[in-house]
């Protein structure tokens, strides 16, 4: 017995994993993909393929959109605004916060209940422990879709601002990218003496694991806002950063990945904050 009618637009790696999970959870799924051949394994597994986006969205009560980017979402949804009226659209395509707000405003104009989602998981994790999805936008749409959303992973409603799920996604990805860039820097330095990236990754994993709890202390300094806790100062951290840059160059490795933080620390010192806690650099990140 099926539980409800769901449409999935987009059968790339993520859309396919989501469709598989929804079908396994007992939902009747209709799928559409630009390259029609990708619907075939889903049809064999029990989904229905639609030839057109209009046909696909007409078949479902809740429409999942898992396309490449904001542009592809609008290219495909705008021509079927009339068919989407009164339905719940859950857009899981990665977008920026303002792109999410733009799509939400467009949806509101057309009487579409819109939820913007961010997937903190890779396709293999969908429906398994550790899969976490964030949603923001129309709270009523979230209430309607919640039981379906929970089949994909932990579902968290982040509030009525449709951009917040995307913002949190981008913030967490920013932290991840800076960390991953750190491994590349370390590997570049260590391979100058013949150490493999695999060995450096092993050591970096252990080192960062030991350091991760200190994130909470840094956050407490930022939230406190006084930047005089007696923790690691701007001047101390500048000296440490200068050593990292020099060591890198001594090995013939560019310090391009390391220099931005040193530049911010230098700016703080130049305006008299050398003795403050180094996380004060957050105050320089706001663009006036
Ligand atoms: N994969 C992940 O680990 C992951 C994690 C979190 C979030 N996401 C997000 O999930 C979304 C989908 O990712 P994915 O991994 O499934 O990507 P993917 O495997 O590259 O699939 C992209 C999908 O978008 C479709 N597409 C691209 N341009 C289109 C257009 N102009 N009109 C219609 N369809 C178009 C593709 O159709 P064709 O098959 O015809 O090319 C395909 O179905 C992205 O926004 C991604 O950032 C992915």
C-alpha cells in the first residue's frame, strides 16, 4: 500500500538516492529527468516516469526538486507554475540564501507552498543514520511534508526565512572547505621531504580530531564580544602564522592558502588590537 504521491525532478546522484529512499518507504513516486534514460532503473524498481515536467508535477502532491543549480530550477519550474499551484515544493538543489529567497518569493506569487532544503549528506547516506537535512520557508509546507522528509534523514526546520537552511549549508561548507584546504597545504609541505599525502592525511586526521573541542572555546570568545579573555592573542598568532608562511616558503611551497588569515591579524595589530584574543578577526569580516 502506498502512502502518498511524490514527484522527484532530477535523477542525478542525489535525486536518484532520494527517489530510491522514497520508493522503499512506500511512497508512489513519479520521476522526471532531462536525460530520460536515467528514469529507466527507477521505472524498473516501481516508479512512474513522466515525459514532461508538467506531467511529473501534476502527478505528485509533494514535488522534490533536485537539479544542478538555481538557474536550472527556474528554467524548469517557471513554465509549470500553474500546475504547481496549491502543491508543496521542496527544493533540495544547492543554492545561495538569496537564491532561495528569490525562489520562495516566486513560489508565493504563484500560490505554491515552498520549502527550501539543504542536504548535509552524500547520496549513500540518504535514509541512513547521519543523514541530516535542513529546511526553511513555509512552516505549513514543512508540517505537511514532515513525515516524508523524515524518511530521508534527520529533518530540521530552521525557520520562516527561506534563506536560512541554505545559509547554514554554506556556512558549514565554508568551514569544511577551509579545513580541506588545510590538508592540501600540509600535504604540499610534507611531500617536499617524501611523505605521501596519505600519511599526512592520517596525521592531520588525528591532530584535527584532538583540536576540534577547542572550537567551543573560540566560539565563547566571539559570543562574549570583549576579546580580552587572556587566550591566544593577535600578536602571538601573527608570529605563529608568520612561521607557518616562512616554513612553507623555505620548502618551496607557496603560502597563498595561509596568507589571508595573517593579513587580517596584521590589520588588527595595526589598529591597536595586538593584545586582544585573535578571534577578533571576525569583526573584520563584516563588509560595511
Ligand atoms: N551529490 C552530493 O553529494 C550532494 C550533497 C548535497 C547536496 N547536493 C545537491 O544536490 C543537487 C543535485 O546534485 P547531484 O549530486 O544529483 O548532481 P548530478 O549527479 O550532477 O545531477 C544533476 C542533475 O541536474 C540535472 N540538470 C542539470 N542541469 C539541468 C537543466 N538545465 N535542466 C534540467 N535538469 C538539469 C541533471 O540532468 P541530466 O541527467 O540530464 O544531466 C541531473 O539530473 C545539487 O544542487 C547538489 O549541490 C548534492
